[in-house]
């Protein structure tokens, strides 16, 4: 699978488990560490684990192997590294604190289902990117 397809599948898998404010940042123009960040929020740690597990399962069904996983138990952030795609599942407070959307503000933003509520609303209000309105791509 191409990186964009992996990112889209990961975003869909996060949404399946009621992840909210799901978006894909295209960091390829501004970074060499990955092509895409998939970011999703969860209400609690159980939901975080369910989202991360579902992403892993859906990508494994397509033959994609995870390279590394960080965060479990008491963590407020789970990171799934697929090389060109890195999936971040946050508790809302952690997402506001780390504000990856602001940190990578020059990266084009692709919203999954055009959701901008909760933590992401506050962050996205501060994102100054001409690409922030390129929904659905």
C-alpha cells in the first residue's frame, strides 16, 4: 500500500472506534521523519487502546506491519509507527498540550469526515496554514 492509503485506512480505523477530531497531516513537504501523521482523540484510556488496536488490526489485514508502538497503561498518548505513516492517539488534554497541528502548522491538513470539535477546535483556530481548508483530499 502507498503511504496515503495507509494514512486513510488508519484514520478510518480510528473513526470506527469513535475516535474524534481525526485528521491526517501531510508532513512530507516539511519533514523527513514520515510522510503522514494521523491524529485522533479519545475520551479515555480504554478508548485509546481500542482505537490503537483497531488501527493495528485493520492495517495488519492489509499486510502492513507496525515498526514500533509507544504508550500503554497510564499513557495519555499512543504512537504507532508504520514508517511513512505515524499514528497518534491522544487523550484530549494531551492533544491540547502537545498541539501537533500547531507544531506542524505548515503541513497540509486533511480532515476525516470534516470533524473539528473538542481539542482540535482550539488548536486548529491557531493553525495558520493555507492548506487547512483542503478537506477530503
